[in-house]
């Protein structure tokens, strides 16, 4: 049984990490969040120590480290995006491996500093790239790799995940803290595209505001028109009329790839892979982080093919 600590226990994604720790037969011994609305812990690890101040959390983990048999093995990081780098460094300095939520960091050069930290401490950063373990995506990748290597696929990626007024008032609406919509809700899709279609060759941005973004990406094996939105009105009407507020779609050469299901179990699968020594590390994140950093800092252009939703 491995011992875990958790940074960011009150957020949306933290329960998936708690579930993954429990489902893999391990124990959460300590958790940190400045917000004390963390009753969800009782459903998984009621005996975990909880802290609202980082200094006391730090002291507790250091005490456990000095009591050799109580050393924390992993620190799971579910804090706001701009704090990931600091919290990963803290985990490594504490003698634990880090398991960090997406996006790993906001800027690609930060990865280099973390690689140095891994060398200095002998610990490892593991990341949650959950779509790489989604069965439908794994099957699609196998099909692509077994196809004619000269073929370049035409892909449309559409992701609408409705958010209320609270979103822009939270840290997620602050581009300096979240990285903006392409980073906060899109980074794992860009990683998926790189995972499926290889090296990124072109990156053009057609729309980029607080609630919507769109553009064109060309990879070794694909031309991709992509669209991200927080606006419920962007859910296709046929689905919206059924009360659906989220819409995920990826088509490859006009064929719909079904991957909407199975998301709730992907964190557990990711933890299983990490614990088996098959997790994804820092370098696996580099292309996706370079992609979102470029989108964030690029001017809107008309180059490349535009996503159909932009014509609505």
C-alpha cells in the first residue's frame, strides 16, 4: 500500500484522484486546500489529515518523512494551473513522486526546470494524460499506425462544455492563472491529437476569447479543424433540445469516433499505469504545452481551414 498526499482537495477534479487512490488499494494520509469544503474526503479517506495552510501541511509531510516508515510516496496535485509547477517542486523536494493534473504547466520552458529537479532529487513527475488510455483512442491510434503512412487524415474536433457565470469570476477566468480556455479545457485534446497523428507542423488560431477558441492544426498524419466553447448555445440544437449541455465530437475523414463514455474511470486507469511503472512523464507533455502556449500568444489569422462552427 502506497501513501499519498493531495494538494487541492476541494476542486472539481479532486474526487477522481481520491477514487483512483482508493480503487488502486492505496491510502490518502494528508490533504491540503485553503477552502475547507472538503466533506467528500469522508467518502474515501475519513482518517486523512486535512490542512488549510500550506505551512502546516509542509510540516506534517516533513514529519512523516523523518519517521522513515511513514514517508509519503506520492503527492497528487489538483491545484489551480499556475501553481502546478510550485507544487510539483514541493513534492519532489519532499522525497515523493508527483502526480499532476492537466495542464502540467502553462509554458514549455518550465518543463526544463522540472527535469532538473527530477535529476537533483531522484524523484519523478507523473502526469494525467487520460485520453492516451481511453480504449477508443487507443484503438484509433492502432488503426492509424497500421494505415498507409503517406495518408493524411482530415479531422474535426469539437468540444463544448457549458459553464455558468461563476467560471469567469474564478481563477479559471484569469488567463494568467489558467492559461485561458485552450489550456484549461483543451490541453488534453491537443495531447490526444499529437498522440494520434505525430509531430505538429502548423498551428493557426482563428478565434480566441474568454469563452471560445478555434483554429487549425496540421500534424504529420492529419489536418485538424478544432473548436472549444463554454457556451451552451454551441451544443448542436438536436442535443440541446434533449437537455445536453456538453458535446464532444471527433470525426476522422467524416467518420465519428465515439469517445464520450468512460471518462470517469480514466483517472483510475492512469493511476494503475503509474503504479505499474508505465505512466507518462514530463517529456510526453511538451508538445501539448508548446501547442497551448503558442495558441495563447498567437494573433488571430485566416490561414488554414476553419471549423464549421465558425460559420454558424
